[in-house]
């Protein structure tokens, strides 16, 4: 690395001092629980597989704990922060704790849920302590928005981590699991204790790692597959014949499409993987396009 001194990381005293100077009171609405343990942010960076020179997108950098660890690893960091107070302060923090790293850091004041473009070089990795109340929609939005993202690791609520990484047929498998599987291979990458945060959350945390793969099909649009997934899980215990009735234009049409896709109409959505949802979407599209298959 070209810097003459390595970045210093934030500990409990530094985090509290920064917050006090800013008059900051962490809010549950924005999921503000700041990491105060240097070993934890280094572990996140290590587990993420980020390498020196890689362009990393960070969401919700807060006071900069994870940002500094990413800079320490030699990454180039684009941080998206929704809180103007925190976004304004981040460059000062980087200047104080990571002198010489300013050229590898930029902050974007934006809501990651609705952002439509990321300035600067295309990010290759997503590494973030995601706000727990919006972690799934943020992750799925960024996966769709940024095809250059090759891999990532995010910290989320433990229950959400279980759902994102769940295989078909498991108790926690659902919409997040199925939709994430469209974009990537997803796995659980460990647990994080509550005492590494300030303020300490009242839920456990988990790490989720993912590696992008090619879309499972080009025969049908992602939105059509996701509509099938949403319908299949709208009533978890309902057989697909009934769950897809409205989407297909009737129970008979749903049954015909399922049979064409090679799936028992009495199957429930929670046992299907992304390839089966794709097959259903393709069959439904064919039935809609065929006048003989319309209601």
C-alpha cells in the first residue's frame, strides 16, 4: 500500500466520542447500531474475500468502523449513507484515522433502497453492515442494479441471514431465499455477538456471503419469475395450483402450466428451487401467449 501509515480503526471510546461530538442519538428507524470492535470489522473484511485494489460498495457506513477496515485492506470504497450528518462527517473521519486514503474513498448521500446509479468506478464487491429493518430489499435492489458486483458479505439480523441462505424445503426457506438464488450462491458465514455494537441490538446478528452466478435463464424476465415466487409464498401452506390461480388466470390454467413445467400441481412453493420457479414462469408465459390457453 502506498500510505505511510496504516489506518487506525475505531474502538468503543472513538465511536462514543464521535457520536457525542455530532450530537448523534442512534435511531432504530435507520437501524443504527455501530460496530465498536476492531476485530469484528477485520473479520468481516477477511470473510468477504476483498483484495487490495478491489472496488467495494459499502451501505450504511455510519461512523466509519467498517469503512476504515476496508481501507486498511487496500480496497477502494464507495460508501452510500442516507443520514446527512453521518455522510458529512465521514471524510473528516477518514482524514483523521486513515491519512493518505482519501483518494480511495468517496461517500454518496443517498438511500440505498432507491438509488439508481453509483458514481465512480463500478463496484466489484458489496460489504456492509446493512440496516436490519431494510436489509433484504436493499440487498436484492443492489444485486439487480449493479451486475458488476461479483461477490459480497453482509451483516444482517440472524433470522434474516438464515432465510437468505436457506435451501428449498427447509423451515426458513422463503421469498428472500428464492429471489437471492436468482443472482447468487448464498451461504451463512458466521455469527456476530451483540456486545460488539453500540448501542447493543436486541437481536442476534449473522454474516451472509454470496458469489454471483449467471442468471438461470434468458427465456423469461426476472420480474416474471419473481411474480411466481411472490404468488407461491403468499399462502405458504397452499398447493401451487391454488397459489398461482390469480397469476395464471384460473386454477385450470395454473394446473396446466405446472404440468408443462413438470411439477405436481399439489406441490407447495417452499420445496421448489429457483430452476423450478423459472420453469413455471416459462410455462405461464407460453400459456398467456397462446389464445387457446386464455380464460
